[in-house]
C-alpha cells in the first residue's frame, strides 16, 4: 500500500472517530436535557465542562511539560 493511501486511510479513520464521538456527545446531552430538571442539567453541564478541560489538559501532556520545566 502506498504511503499516501495509508495517510489518507488513517486521517479518514481519525476524522470518523471524532465525528462519531461528537454525535454521541450530542445525543447524550439531548437525552440528559429531556430527562433531568433544569438545575440538575446545569450541574451535569458544569461537570461536563470540567471533565472536558481535564481531558484537554491530558491531551496536551501538561505533566510532561511540567517535568521539563
């Protein structure tokens, strides 16, 4: 398999993974909005934001950056 084809296949799989992940998150939020009360949904949304920020920090490898500093 040519290198260009492997790169294209890999990027297509990564894109599909991101799209499916975002669709699942949208469906989860839609279901939670229908099931929970307004205040409970606000708590769930706040926790989702906090968890998302922690995931972004993990993806950026902040631990490795702190060790290097």
